[in-house]
C-alpha cells in the first residue's frame, strides 16, 4: 500500500517538474513523503484520542464531584458513558478512578459496579 502511494506521489512530482520519467531519486523522495504522511496521520489520530479521553476524564470528574459515586449503569443511561469509554479513560488515567463492586442488599437484587473518583476515597 505504501509503495503504491509512493509511486503515485512520484508520478505527481514528475508531472509538476515536467519530467517524462520517474528516477530512483524521485521514488526514494516519494517513499519519504509517504512515510511522513503516514506518521502525521497516526500522530493526529493519537492527538484526537488523547483530547477526547482527557475531556471524558474531566467530565467524569465533574459528574462524580457533583453527585458522588455512580453505578456504571447510571453513567451509561443518564450520562452516555459506556463501559468501554470508562475503561479507555481508566486505562489512560489509572490514578483517576476506581470501580467498586457492591454486593446485593439484604433484600436481594443484583450487585452493582460503582465508579469512584480516587480523590474522593482519600
């Protein structure tokens, strides 16, 4: 895939510089351009992911500061945080939150998983 893109870039560069052939130097330069484009795409993707995770962490902090610990079910239903989103935030920021499983009450029911801010536990 990278070679195909590099060949296309080499063709475009050859047309820009009014060349009839693609030289080895053109091909090598095109490969470098293709690699740079790929690395920049990965960098931008990671920057976007980091920004989104930081925003999710800040929003979860605000929610838990205002309301206190919430079940994962409530965070999903009332605030739009799926378990996968919470897991991703916790993986990126391991010192921010903890999930605690509380057993069913004396009247029965199912156990619940609560999300706590680690700051509120101390």
